[in-house]
C-alpha cells in the first residue's frame, strides 16, 4: 500500500526527528551543495538570465490574470486534437475520474511518470483501493515506492537516500514486485540505474495505460510539455494505448513562444543542466504515433482560492524546479519529510497553506514559520516568487486567526506586551535601565540557561547579558547637547484596517457542474495590469544568437561531448561511412529507420535494416539494436536535437526503444538559442527534444548516462560545404 | 554632515559598544551625530512574526522620531531592511496606501552604517588598525535585502593589519531569523553550528557582520560549543585602533 503524508504534527516537531538523523544530514548536505554549484555554473553563463526570470514571472502573471479564458482555449485545442478534457475541483474528483478511466480500459496496472500533482491528490492510493497497481517509473520515485518511503524533494524524491541505502532497497525489494536486482549489485550509481532499467523494461513494453502530469500546458496549441531525464517519461507517454495526464490548472502558458523562456529557466534551475535529456511535447492524439486515447484532467484542488488572494497568488507561478529547496538552509538541515506533505521546502511552506486556505491544523499553522526569511529562495526562483514576503503574509493570517480564536494565547499576549514597551519611549528607556541594573547584580556577560520560553534560545546557544553602562548613558555624558528626544511633532498614527477578505468558498455543486464552476472561479477577481495580449513578444531576453555557423557547429559539438555523445562531422556523401562505423563500434547488427531516410545514409551497411513501414510492434522494435534518424532543429547552446516526426524521422517510438541512437544533423538545422529553435518549430507537431543520452541525477544528484532511453547517442553533423 | 543614529533595540539593550563605535567613526570623519532619545525599535520582530498591527504601531514610533532627519544611519542591516521593505509590505497587507507612500519616502533616507560610509560618504579607509584574522559573514539582510556585497569587505580590507579570511558557505544564512530562532530552535541551532564550524575551519579569530542579532545567535552557538570564536560588529572593528 502506498504511504501517504498524513501529518497533523507541526513542523518543529517533525524537524526535530529528522535533525537527529546524521546520515540524512550528510546526504542532504552533499546533494544540495552539488546541485547548488551546478545551478550557479549554468545560470552564470546566460547573460540574459535576469531578463528571462522577469519574462517568466510576467508570463505567469498574465496567465493568472486570464486563467478562465486560457483554460477554455486549451480545452478546445486539446479536444480538436482528439483528446478529452476533464475538470476536477478537488483531489477526490480527480481520483474518481482517473479510476473510472482506467477501469474502462480493464487494465490492472498503470505506469506512471513522476508527477507532483498525483502525489498531492493521493492518486496511487486511490488506484490501489480499486485493485489497480500504480507503478512509479522515475528512478527516485521507484526508490521511494520500493522502500515504502515518502518523497522528500520535488525533483529528487529520494534525495535523502545515499547510494548504499538505495542498493539495499533494490536488493531487498525489487524481487517482491517484479524482476529482482541482479546478483552482486554494487552501489555504483551506473549499476543501480541499470538495475532499474531492467526491472522496469517489461513493465513499460507491456503497459496499456500511462499516467503523467505535465510541466506546461500550451493554451494556443493544446500541447502538453513533459520535461524529464531518464526516458521513463517518454516510455509512459509513447507506449501505452491510453494516456491520462493530471495537471494543475496553473500549469497553463499562453502560447508556444513561452517555451522559449521556460525551457531555458526550468532545466538550469532544477537539475543545473543547460537542458534536460528529454522533453516530450504533444497535443491530443497523434494518429499512428503513441497513445490513441488521451485524457487531460485539469485540477483545481485549492488553486482557485489561492488565485483569489491578491497577495499570495504569486505562488501559482511556480514551475516546480526545486531551486528554492536546494538553496534553503532549513531544508538542507531538516530534509523534506519535516514539511509533512507532498510539497517540501520554501515553496511547500507557502504553497500548502495557500492551497488549503481555511485549514488551520498545527502543520499549516507552523509551515509559514519554517523559515529564517533569509531570502535565498527568492534570489534563486526562476519566476521570482517573493517567498519571504508571502511567508510573512501567511504568518499574519495565522496570527489574525489566533486573535479571534485564541485571544489569550501566551505568544499573542507577550507580543502585545512587547509592542506596548517598544511603542513608548518612556517604557523602553525603563527597560534599558533595568537591563543595566540587572547587569550590575548578575555581574556576568553571558548565561547558559534561561527560563521558558527563552529556554528555547539557550537549548543550543549561550545568551548575552546587558552591559552595565548603556549607550544612552554614555552618549548623554559625552554629548550633552546632541541627545534630542525627537524634533518631530507627535502625530497620531493613521488608522489601519485590514482589507476585507475576498476569498469566498465555492458553492457546493453537482459533479457535472465542475467545469462551469471551475471556469468561473478561474475568472480572476483581481485582474492585474495585463490586457488581453500575452506579453511574450515584449521582453528583452536574447532571441537571436550571434555565433557564426562554424561557431555553432563547434559549440553544439562541445555540448554533446559533455553529455558523452560522440560527434563527427561529415560531407553530404560521407554519412554512410560514419553510420557504418558507429554501428560497428557498438556491435549493432540491426537498425531501424523511417521509410524516407536518404538511402545514401545506410549504403553498404552490414547491419540488417528495417523500415518502420508497416509500423513495427513494440516487441519487434525491442529486438533491434540501433536507430538512424534525421532531425528538425538542433540548438548549439544546449546541445539539443529536436525530433518532430517529420522528414527522415518517423514515429517517436523508433528513436526510443533501440538502445543506440544515431542522429544525422544538417548544418543549417543548427541554431544557437532555444527561442530560435522554438520559432522554427511547428507548435502542433509532436516533438521530442533530446539532449544527450538518457540520464539520471537521482542518485546523490550525480549525472549518470543511460537509463530507459537509448544509452548511446551518436551524432553526425553534415557540413554545408 | 549631520546624521541621526538609529541604534536599534538590540544594540540599545545589549551592545552599546557598537553604538559608541558608530559615533566614533562618524565623528572622526568630521560628521555630527544626533541621537534622538525617544527611539525604540523598528518593529521587525513583530512585522516578521505576523503581528502587522503591533509592528506598524512600533513603526509609527520610528517614523515620528526620525521624520525630521535627512540622513538616518543604523548599525543593523536587518533593521534598515525592515524600514525599506517590510514597512511597505505591511502597509499593503493592511490595505493602507497612504501609509505605504509615507514609509516609502522615509525609507529613502535610512542607511545601513557601512553603506553610508561607502555609498554616501565614499570612504573605505577610516584609519582603523585591527591585527587579527577576521571572517566577514554577509547577513541575509545585508546581502539579499540591501544588496551589500563588496562594500563591507572593502572597508575591512582597508583596515591596517587585518587579515580577511574566506570561509565555506559564507553567503548562507546563519540560522537566526528572529522568531525562527525560538520557534524552530533545533533547526536554527543546527544551521548555526554549521556556520561556526566552517568559520573555525577557516582559521578566523573574529567573525564580523552588520547585524548584532545574527552575531548574538552565532556567538551564542560558538560559546555553547566552547569554541574560542569572537563575534564583533563591523563598526567596532572600524573604530579599533589596536
Ligand atoms: S518556488 Fe520558484 S524556485 Fe521554488 S520550485 Fe517554484 S519555481 Fe522553483
């Protein structure tokens, strides 16, 4: 049975338990330090990073101002492309919808792409309740699931486990639910990744239902964007006949151009890579390619009430990159479990109380205080969410509720007493004098134990005592004429009143009214400065590169080599020679290609060549060693190759299943920057963005090449002259 | 130039030496310091803990006292940060645009001490001598709220015979965080222990910062751990003539 967060305890209590775990502390310190350094390196190399952040924030704000329109635009585009859109106001509604959809296929199991939102709503437990097994396929999620553990990080849910703990889990648990771990498995991350590949391979190849989330929903094309590393996402999005994507409604972006911003912000902020290995983009159903049944479940679950809060709605900009976790001093010490829910770290501390407005359990009341307000999260956030400001706002909400519910609670009373002290110069000066008096009596400079509640201070810190001579006394003695009370006339403080709360609970409605109710709540009551035009075109980030074609080829090559791909340059007539030698190097004796690849690419190869015409079955594809494919566009700055199922490429599946991928890139296809690639691509095309071989950073945040997608990537650049 | 000193409640109650140092440095540079005795606190404790009403109440006291001055200087980055940012945010939360405009105007006249030296007076060498190994901890409010990066270090580098030592993770929070230090004492101390360990590893004798509140926490941790590390406000080093 899947474990779920069910915490009623407050953060300090949960943190206390985690802080005592030395292994956890060491694992977290190592992992967060690694990822922080990686992120800084790749962020620094973009001269327009700050402009990109501003653009990301502004696009998301535009979305929040127009969610009703954008959600219906998305709905009509997904529907037009053969998908079905469902609306779920709550987690329960979403779970019910998914369970019914899975039951209708009569599948007894599903394969899942890592998704925060399905954890948020407890989908796995809901499926298991109906006898449907939900298999997590992301390496870190697999570790968590096999270890009957809870995720502790947005991006790397098993960040709290080190390699040897992971090995132990694999050895003990893999055999219970499928293929056992190989004998003699060591804690070498590459071996661990290989064990996961083997364990999940058959599960992928035989899956009939896939379940995913999405990083972005593109309103004007109906596209879903799924960003990942290992290829497990591609497997789940491509192999099953039915795909169900559950996505928070705030994941919408207005248009295709937006990806030029977000596909730069997200990978650099999350894994600290210039680009993640795989990004899948599709809308609705692509005939003959991938799932032929597609369902999109749009989830509210508290998002519209967060939206209605003008000061806190900014949390809905979040793209779940986890940069704020990695830089957070609190998260680094306590880990994710202390946050008691799916969303840990700084974003969790603001998002959870916002999604569960009105819910005042000990956990929700404590989360806004689980921060030293150091501001590192705000500085790192790619969409500029001012987390410290929102934390303070949420603390105000907690205190204001206390004023009504527990007007005599000791904290409130002491804070009022301190206020009385601090807003009266006379009383304050009395306090300072009292301190001096105390010092003369005690005659020490520090204390090791204080009474409660200040004992919390001395639990790990000595406390200073006031000095015998105060500054005031010294200043008065040395500057007899300079001490002025205040030259200002006393003015009455202007009356301040708390603005009326604008949050209203949605009325209870029947199930089939969910769509209309959601759209109505998405019509923001707080329209900001934006009019009806998405701001995408108006930003100053780099849209056009400056490198010459030679320089682009050189940069592209360098990036690919960093990803451990092999790269060669060829003339138009020399492609076949390189294909042959790559196949020979890997011992690949059979190869697949789309029917339209130029015959010259495969001339004189000793390998058996299959064309995907008529389409091969998954099992047939799995018997083949290599794939040869052309591409649509390549990006030199990120070492990315984009396939769009167009000329010389074929179906998505053929570049996924064989373990060895050879891509032929024509020099004019190489652009320098992500936005240039976005501009060249057709928003409605089914796309796979490939940056190096499949890889994972799930074990101690170290990149290891080769998981579910092809483990070997070879690239042939056909020079123009 | 005539400047008003906003000492802050923490310094007023516990660290008079910092106030004296500020006065000495400014006077040695030929400026006149005024100390409005009715000053109390900036309201940070309340404002950060969610007590906006009380915090703004204290803030009004601050405003009343410092309204008449063109230059207000304070040896605390977090208090200056409070005046610059939290007042505005709180006024917004309370839905009070008039107050928002008032505090915005005031904020422009309030300076952190080192910032005043480097950015207003354009001074880096104040004639100090301090022959010790000093680590500078950029507190979160100095680094991220006020954006003070090189200024304080330039001031330290200009101090005669002072050796400025770098340490690992210097830009990470020390774990103080006001109420956080009490409400999440265990986590706060854990962060503090890592901070003092890293400073010790770098071989510093003195840890210096722009906030005595953070230094109370870090120094308290060091003392609890029986480490010999000394903590000093930057102003005191700049006033040193050892
Ligand atoms: S709040 Fe910002 S930094 Fe944190 S996960 Fe969301 S987008 Fe990333």
